[in-house]
């Protein structure tokens, strides 16, 4: 697990598309009764990117999407056989074949039953169950009823073969052939790859969208990405066009419409036009989350809003980004650094600062320790899982790492060991897979512990990050991740 209250890694960002949200009307088929077809707006996102111009249909409780744009967004090619009205989708080594109104489909040569999810035909368009197609290609799908958003996340992971890097799905099947010197995770539809000693960006089909031309390149955030050539930093848009060249000693990702910048030893924030909306004045600063950003003033930490106003006074030894509506803070103790607790966006303690160690919330739980042994609490501070471990990780994909006897494995939210502690170090699960390391060998495993592909070796890193302000010291040593 990462160090207690360590500063967020400034790795130029989580890719957040800046496309404007567009309400997408659910279209009912002509032969579908009003009782079975919903009639409300829904927003569809693929890997965080809003899919404008799409229509969808809710039929008997199943969400349907037009297959052609859906397949393209997942990186699959489509073949239509008119004579048999059969569709075949291919994504790397994976194929999914189905017919109109058929009660079954064929995935990689094996027949699978379809329950209320048969493909439909209307006005020359093939409509498919969003969940069936997403599941078939290992994508994650979730409907947020509060925002009427159907979020679909392809789950592709970098892997290694014969010294080159490509991408596999959660089943371990090759989706993009290993042909790159370096490959990084997909963020909002694009991934940074290295070819010919330079970095560029590819789409989910493995095609270069922005040619490999940069000495350094970082993930997109708020529709732009930071790139560096000849020591000069610039922000580019998704087509590779330079949109902003800030004159600072260091620039970081955009988050919530603002980017962190450094001049000398002080930090401030700029907007997308390059305007310095929060003057450079802080000794340390974090990204925005939940509308707030942690900053250091006169040696202590607090939080500011997007106008630069201090909304939570700087009275803490350390703070973290907000997660799950709560921010992890370290109170001041008699000898300086005190215990850990959690505050809301008003600065009120929701969970008192009584813990010797603490980590941010993930999947509704936060790891905290008293007397060196970890447990997990919910958002109200109630202990929901006690462990016997002195080193644990956050929950991701329902699993958290733990250390026992100098080795690492994974437990579920009941505390049951799902993957035995046999690895020298592990990383958190992300999009269905986790990287585990034994000696100099790295592999990708699924949530059952099965090795699905060879991963980047420990010495292979993502593009080097410009130096960030020093992170607060860990209270205990943490394993290399």
C-alpha cells in the first residue's frame, strides 16, 4: 500500500474528457409496447467519454444500444452477413457472433445462452443488449440512476511478450499486438505508448491518434494532456494540437477545470486559458477533488475552494484528497504529528482523529490502524472488518492486499483470503486485473488469482514524472508497488 498520507502521484493525470454532456433520448422500437420501452433521457459514456448522437432503448428491463457505434467504441470490428442476418464482432483474439432474435450467441467458438438479451433489428440497425456485449468483451458496465448515466469501461491492460508491450483484456487475450517499446494504461479512451524513443497516444483499436513525438507525455485530464519536448511543457488537445504553453517552472494535470503550477518553491492554479486564477502562494498543493484542494500555509495544511478561498483552515499536519466525500487528515499532536481522522467538506470531523495510521476511502471503506493492526471502517466510522494484518491495501474490485510473513496476497470484504500471500509485492486491482511481482518476474492476475499475462517487469516504469513536493513521511515502511 502507498505510504500513509503520501502526496498524490503527479503523473499527469487521470484522463477526463471535456466533452459536454448531451442528453440522449431513449428510442422505443415501433413494435415495442409503451409498457416495455422506457421513455427518459440517458447519458452514455465509454471510458468516461460521452457518446453524443447515440440512441438507446430500454426493453423489458434491458438496455439496448446500436451495435455499430457500440462495437467501434469498444475497439471491436464488425462483420454483417446479410443472408443469415448474423453479426460477428472481433476484438483482437476474441470473437462474438449472434443472429437477430437468436436465443444464443457464440463466443470464441462456444455457444452461450441469451436470457432476454437477443439482438433485435429495426430500420436497418442491429440493436444489442449493452450488458451482454460489454460482458462478452470484459468491459465494466454500470447504470447510475441518480444521474441517468450508463457508464461502460473497456478493461485493457498493458502486457509484455518477447520484449515488446501490447494490451490484453481481462481474459488474458491479446487485443492490441505487442509492438511498442512501452505501453501505459488507457485513460478515457487513449493510452500513452512509446515508439522510436518518443511518446504518443493510441486509441482503443491500437491506432496512433497523436504521433509518437514527445520526450515526455502524460494522461489526458479535462480534455488536455501535458507533454514535454526539449524541456518545454505544453498542453495538447485530443487531436494533438497545442492549446496552452504556460510559463512556469513546472505544470501538472488539470482537475476540476484548474491545473496546479509551480514557480520557484510556491504553487498556484491556472485555468484552461492559462489565467492564474489562484495566485502562486502555497508551500505545497494538491489536485482538486470534491471541489476542494489541499494546500500548505505556514507549514500547516488545510483546503481551498476553486476561488482560492480557505474553506478549511490550515491546522493539520497533513491532508489528502477527498474520496467518498471525506478527506483524510492528520491532526497536530503533542510532539508535532498526531492521529488520523476524516473530515467532511465543511471541515467537520465525521470520524475522530484517533487512529495511528489511516488511508483514504475506496469502495466505501477506509483502512485504519490502532496499535499497528489494521481494520476497515465505513463512512460513519463504524468498524466493519477487523484484520490481524499490520500492512493492508485499499479495496479495488472488491479485493484488498495484505501482508503476512513478508509476502502479499488479497482478501475480500469479509476478510477471507481469496489469493494467498505468495508474492514479494503487489499492486491494487484495477479494471479486473492486478500486477504481482515475485523476484524479477511480474504477471497480471485476475480476481481469482489466475495468471492471465506477463506484466511489465518492476524496472519498467511509466514516463518519468517531474519532481513533486516532498510527500509526508510514512509512519511505517510500505512495500514497493
